């Protein structure tokens, strides 16, 4: 388990945001001036975290050395919530009877015949395994397909193979 490293600080206005990740989770954001970005990123890496350097929104006012720790992340300082998997969105699990991740939509930025969403789900029973739920919505009707994690992994590879075959037959291997 990683811990938050000690980052350089000078109090000058921050111009860079560094996102701090543990596997599968955005855990914190650190804010630095340009002079301290490299040292801060190195400190994050030494602590076993992944650092992703990004710019800051123009209306965001932070000082070099400021850190925001997400309470639901691994660095949140609160004891691990053993009642929810780390990926659970913690939204009304008891009523639904299951944990569910955030729903990811397959938005192509083009009109499609139906909308597809994918999420991890898991029954509340302690021995239940997570599954992947694909949901398609056409008009007002929804259809779901629930796959084991193993089936989902194999499906990912099969889809990659099919997309590679489609790409190879189109424009000499390039997408149109």
C-alpha cells in the first residue's frame, strides 16, 4: 500500500496538477509551480504511485504544495471500507441488492441504433464474484448480458482480433 509522499512546496501559485494513482484508482491531486514539478513527480514515483502531469483549469487557484486526497481512494486515510469493493460507486447498494461501478458508455460521437453501457456488478453476498454487465438501450427497452470476468477477458481479446481483421481489410490496414 502506498502512502502520500512529502512533496516540495514554496507557496507560489500552482501552474501544474499532478494526478496520483494507485492501480485502478485516482487517489489524489498535487499542485506545483513549474519549478517543482519534476521533483514532485519523482517523489510520487519513489512512493510507488503513478504520476500523471496535467495542466490546470484557468479558474483554479492553488498554491505550490497543495494536495487534495480523494476520500474514496487508497490514500484517503480512512480505514478500508470492507463493505464495498474499491470499484463500487457506493450508490444505494442495499436497495439494488448489489454493488455497481460507474457505468461506462460506448459513445462514438455518432448517431447509433442503440446505446451500450458496461459496468462491474457484484451481489452483496460476501462470496459473490464480480461480473461484467453489458446493457443496451433501444428506444425505452433495455437488454442486459452478464458475463463472468473470465468471459469478459476472452471477449476483449476476441473483439481485438475482429477489429484487427476489419482494419486489415480496409484501406490497406488503416481505418477510414
